C-alpha cells in the first residue's frame, strides 16, 4: 500500500515552513506541518527533533517538489541579485551564522539562555553549495 503523505521539506523554523506552505496552498496543494508547535514553543529544540517537517499528499508530491525548486533559497544582495561565489562563480550560496571567538560564544549563551534574546555578536558567512567554499562579504 502506498503511503498517503510524503515529506518533501524540512525547515529550521516554522516561519520558513509557513511561507512555503502558503505558496503550495495557493497552487491548490494540501500541506501538513509536523513539529511546528513544539519548535514555536522552544526554538532551541529544532535540531534535536529534526526541524519542522512539511508533508503533502503523495499524489501531489511531484508538483510540490517542482514548486519548491522554483523558490530560491539562496542569498541575495541588497539589490536582489544572487551572491556569487568568488571561487567557482556559482550562485547557490547560503548565509550561515558562526561564533568565532570567546566574546561571541559568551554573547550567544548569555543572550539566548539567560535573556531569551537573539545573539547580536554572531558573525555571518556565506557557503557555496556548488563547490563548498565558505567566504565573507564586506
């Protein structure tokens, strides 16, 4: 017997999943989210439980995957142009956050655990999915 639902995407936060859910529903595809309420309650458990899972009916999976492929998940500059990798000139570049030093690590723990805020001392870098290069932009 063929499964009724198929998982087609996983997201770190439910806000990302809700955007994609709205896009798929606009095209007439029923979407079901799993673990979004748990992650909304405590975002720190997202990696532990595998993120917010987005399911569609098996019959709609192919169409949903095509729609997801159209949605760009890659980094853009302030003018909406794709960020270009300096090594391979690829455009499949994502933004990643990193903690570089003790001050950043201390800020991360104090900000998230004690104050319940987002860390402000985080550094960001870019990761190219084409060649694996990691780089910074000024």
